[in-house]
């Protein structure tokens, strides 16, 4: 086939893929652009909407469809490439191509571990508890020692190496739950957080997400210390939504939503 014919066929194919994905891809919310864009493209790949060997739409098309910058989209595609889901090819007919999925032993073990977990239920309950704890802390105010504990917990996440980040992240959230003044909330949060951590252990630790989480942590703590219950609720809800987007993207089975 002549080069110009190959190019025309490739362009037509790319347009067909974009049309096929139109009902799936949607503009992301501003607060969690990276996480939500990753969630959506992961679902496209995991649902098989772009078969192995086929090319994803061009970066410009994807970025416009999702409402994110090209820089953010490239970070998303880099994560997918690191996970062995896509590969980038250079040249005139290059682009980002979906790779065949091999259900390795590691993925089988992951599925076994989360088989009995209702991910949506866990994420909803976690959000209710987290948002409620942040609101209570802000509305009721913190004593000096409580504020100091919260500052130390936040500082601990800032200084944490990636290998220890999730433990210190857990301690920060548990501190907020304890400072809410409700032992029942604290106990239930500890239980649901254990399940959330099991799920988080099944997905990669992403530097972009950690940086984003830290900004959100800071916003939550500042709102709590300012006594701004509405801002604390909003910041915590946004933070929970980012984590939920990643977990749904990597773990949720089609039809779970």
C-alpha cells in the first residue's frame, strides 16, 4: 500500500476510535484532573474499547475530550506505559498503541485479594466518614494539643519517603478521625481504612498523585484549623474523589459503577 494510502487508513481508523469512545470519555473535574483522566483511559483499555494493537486517539483529541492539558495527558499515558498497558511508537504513523493484556500471576493474586470487596460501598462509606470527621474538627475547633497533633501528622506526610507514604497518610487521616471527638466514627474509620489500604496496595504508587494528595491534605488541615467547616468538607470530598478515581480505574470491574 502506498504511504499516502496507509496514512489515510490510519487517520480514518483514529477517527473511528474517537467516535467509539465519545460516550465514555467526558471532561474531568478541575480538582482531580490527573486521577480522573487516568481512570477514564484505564477503563477504555480494560473494557477493550480500543483492542490490542489499535491506536488511541491523538493526544490533542484526548486532551480536548477530557478537558486536560497535554502535559497532564502525557503523564497519564506514561503511567499506562509503565504498567505495560500501552506503548508509544515514533514515526509518521506512530502514536500510543494498546498492548495485549497478559493475566500474569500477580494480577490473578490481586483479583483474589479483592474478590469479596464491594469497592463502591467501601469508597462511599470512606467518604462519608472522612468528610464528616473533617467537618466536625473544623466546626468544633481543636484544642492546642489537638492542633499540634494535626500539624505533626501533616508534616509526617510531607517528609515521608514513597515507601512509607501510605502509612503516614493513614496516620494523618486517623488523627482527623480521632480529633472529631466521636469514638464510634474513629473505630469505623479505622476498619474501613484497613480495607482501603488493601486496595491501595494493589495499585502503583504514583508520584503525581502523591504531590496532588499533599496539596489536598494541606487544604484540609488549613480549613480545619481556620474553623471553616464548609471548606474542610469540600477539600476532603475532593481528596476522597481523587483516590476513588484511581481505585476505580485500576480495580473496578466493568459494570461495578
